[in-house]
């Protein structure tokens, strides 16, 4: 999942980038509000972690502008001050949740999971598709109760498709979700991941829509 981190504190920014990456977030990091808006207008991010206290345009203003421009990604605000004004202003400006600094990493991860769950329209914490089960907290994938070991990008790709069942996702949409600014991407990388997923999961799952992209059909009981 592609995450835009907007944080001017270098130590915290680096720590967050290091901590989120192993949890299947592709983290791109900017250090001020102007750069955040530029990044949003240029590329498709799926979730934002936004510090309120930024040089130049502050986090609240970034939120107001992005919501006005119809960017609807979930936003988790980081605030250094324990004043309800910031929280209220932030929520009213379009934030979905907030965390007070200093915060616990596990709590940040849990809040991000909750936000992406809601964004995907899912109430349950786990993802089910027939005999395929995924627990986003433990990142454990099973098919018919057998563990399936997926590489990082395979996992991210599977989640992206499962959270958009019934919709065809273009190659570009999938690549934007899987790779950040610092990643070197081979031109056939996506096809390779799809190929591996198809070998690892013993069911007809991912459908190629020629000339358009890839999709996973919505699950119907009679498909079992
Ligand atoms: Ca700050």
C-alpha cells in the first residue's frame, strides 16, 4: 500500500519510514506541505500520515486544500500538542484519525489498518475470499487452512486486488500501489508477481483483462 508521509522532523520521519516498510507500506516521504500537495497531484497515494506542525503550509491547511481538490484518501494526523483545538480543527478539515506525539508504533499500525479497512468498505479485520484468508495484522495468508508464503510485493498486490474485487485495475494503478520513488522497477515486474501469485494460490483467482489490466471477481458462494 502506497503511503505518503508528511513530516518535517527528520529523526521521526526516518524512524517511521523504517518501521512502516516491513508492514507492507511503500512509504514516500516529504518534509513540507507544498511538496505533499505536489506529490498528491502527481501520483496516486492510498493513505497519508500528516504532521500538523510543518514549515510553510501547515498540516491542517494541506488537509483543507487536498479535500477541496477531491483527494479522498484516509488521513491520519500527527499532532505534537495536546490541545483539543488542533484535533477538532484537524477532524473538521477532513482528517480521519489522529495520534498525539510521542506515540506507540503498534498503535500507529493498528490505526492505519483500521483506516484502510474502512476505506475498503470492510468491517471485519480479516479478508476472506472463499478458502483464501488473510490476516492483515499478522500478514498471514492461508488457503484451505494451509499457510501460503508470499513475497512482499506479491502480498501487496494480492491485497490491492482483493480490496477491489469486481473492478479491473490497470497496470499503472497496480504499479503505483506497489512501488515508490526510490524503487527500481523492471518493466515486466508486475507480470512476474502475478505469475508467482497464480502458482502459489491453488485457485483461479486473478483474471487478466486483455488490454486493460487485472481483476479478482467478487466472491460468490457457488464458486466454492
Ligand atoms: Ca513537525
